[in-house]
C-alpha cells in the first residue's frame, strides 16, 4: 500500500530552518502514516530530515507544514516518502 505524497512549497525561515508544506493522499485514510521530509543545500546534498506523523482520520487529503532543522543553510525542501510503518516514538507507544 502506498501513500501518494507531494511537496507543495517550502519556506526558508532561517539559515538553519526550512518549513516544508506538503499534501498526503493516503490509500487508507483511517490509518496513521509517517512521512519523511528533508532539506537540501544548493549542491543537492541533504542537510536535514525529519519524520512527520500523519494521524489517521476520514480526510482524503491531508496538508501538513513541518519545520526541518538543518546543518547547513537550506536551499530547497522535498518529501522523501511516506509509509504506514509508523515508529513507536511518534505514536507515544
């Protein structure tokens, strides 16, 4: 089962923070999911990433804005992918 996800925009907040806005269209909206977003520097190397918890619900498309803290000045953000295999620390389990 795949979740369809798409980075819609990113906002360069500071030299060490990038806010990424993305939408997720889960195949099964009732289940929680996790999406990995990342920041990249001008040369394309990854400078930060984080997992974002997407709560289950009845919404077909979920829009999320998540800050990513970066090791070097960010130039762009993208979404690495989503999964239904949510790590326990994100669910409080």
